[in-house]
C-alpha cells in the first residue's frame, strides 16, 4: 500500500506496479530467491512449492527435549531475555 501522506504517491504506485510486473517478479525470483506472487513467473533457483511437499525431514523429536538448556543458552548469548 501507499501511505496517505506519501510525498510522491504517483511514483510509489509506479514502483508497486513494477514490483508486481512480470519483470519485477522475475528479478526477485532469480536474484533474491523469493517466490513470485504472480502466475507465469518461474525461478531457476528456488524449488516449486509443490516440490517442497516431497521433502522428508527426518528429525527425532526427542532431540528437542532440552528446551530449558536451549533457553539458558539463548539467554546467555543475549538473544532472548
């Protein structure tokens, strides 16, 4: 969206139109590894969303049992309070 008090709403609208264009979406798909939000844009660097369902992650949930230890470490590092 564009803020009501934007200094240059016309250029803001043009920028949004570019971001949502085929060219803009192709740039973001290929250069920043983002998934396009419009149809017809394919990326050569990111897997399709349908292919992500095929990925199997083998994680033992028992490995995640030490929540308190993890929290203590994050507090020690200053990541959480």
